[in-house]
C-alpha cells in the first residue's frame, strides 16, 4: 500500500478539548502512532498524519470521533484503545450504519454500549431472546455486558431478581481443604461476578440487594431442583460444566426469565475424560429456534492490546498442532 499525507482540522477550535484528545505529553497521539504505524504532527488544531494510506485516513476518523467525545468526557488511554479496536481499518473509512442502531444499556456507572459489531449484536440478541450463548476468549466483554443487561432489566422492573451462577470446578475433594463454610469455600469462584456487580451498582447497593436475595450469586450445584421465574440468570465459565450440569441449568429457566450462558471453549479446566457441557450444548442446540449464539474472536478483545496478541498467538499455535 502507498504512503500518504493526510491533513485535517479539528473544529471548533478549543484548546482544552484539544489537550483532552492529545493527552498529557501527547501520550494519546503516541498510542495511535504506535498501533497504526503512522506519524502525527499538529500545530494547534491542525493535524498532519503520514503513513500507509488506509492507516492515515483511519487516524483522521479516530481523532475526529475522539474529539467529539472529548467535549463531554475525559479521554483515557483505554478509550483511545477501544476507539481503534472498535472497527477494522476498512470499516473506519466508511460511515457506520450501525451507530444509529446501537443498543444503550443504562447503569449507575453510566451508559454502556457495545464496542464493535459483535458486542452490539450480542446486546441486541440478549434483549430479543430468552436463552443466549456468548462464546469466545477472555476480555471480549461476554460476562460484563450480560451483567449490565441484567442490572438494567432489574432497574426497569423487567425481572424481579438477578441470579449469577458459576461452576465450582473443584467442588469435589479440593474445596474441602479450604477453610470456612460452603459459602466461603465457593466465594473465590464467584468473585469476578461480584466485581462486575459492584462496578455497575456500587458496593453498598449491591451488598444490600445480595442480603435481600434480590441478587443471588451461587455455585451451579445449588440450582438443582429449582424453577427460576421472572429472573435474569447468567451462567459464567460454562466451559467448565459437564453435559449433565448444563442440561440441568437450561431446564431451570422459567416464565419471564432471560438466561445468558458465557464461556471460552479454549480454557476448559475439567478433567480430561469429561466432555465440556458448553462444547456439547453448542452442537445439540444449534438448530433450536428462540436461542441466540454470539461467537467472539480475538478482534473483539477490549483489554490491554497484548491480550489480543496473546489470544491470536494461542489460536495460531493450536491451528498448527491440528
């Protein structure tokens, strides 16, 4: 691809907003330069970007978008990363038709939206289906977005309670050596779900809701024999369920309930002789109407850029082994 120099102006001229976009000591601009392989120079609000044609034009689009956001909020390195992550270079060069159709989830933390096509599609499916599967690598927002949908559904009184479930993989022998009662033994396995809740609701409010059983966080084994009506149910780390466990969980879903099952089939912690319930159920239910499936990949990772590279490296290695 040919190299090109792109010149543009960020308007209206606003020094404070411009400083917000560039970051302290231009660290936001340096972040874009490193990721897209371009050089960015500016004099006030007039910018010159040099690099491969597609990357230079993509840089202009990113900076124009971030400049709009900078009017209302402080720009962080994470936001710069996510802006670059949101679309491929090709998609950035075209006006996105999807922006008008984005799903907005309102929580105490603010308004959340899907980053990129896959996350936005995931949110739409959760709102439209009673049972939903989100499958993909760590850092793609599967559980976080599901908890956000659950919190919004509770706040708008679409459901009466939230139930967060996780398999305790070592619930047999090894848990017995941990101190405390059963609740304390399984607490380490459920901690990521608590963390998401605290961020969405605030610590005190989440704790009060847990005390009043409006929010229930429980190991999967505790679901047997129950029927869950008017609930938003999330099964996290579903790759560590057995085929019997995931069947048991899916048959707990009652009237007025929404279920989201998340997992990463490349990180199974079950003993080798056991089939992952998630891998099995994806084959069994693939033709069933009313169930949605969203498959995330390395492009959807919204954590540190190195996480995306690690996921890709593992995918390439496993492909070579097979």
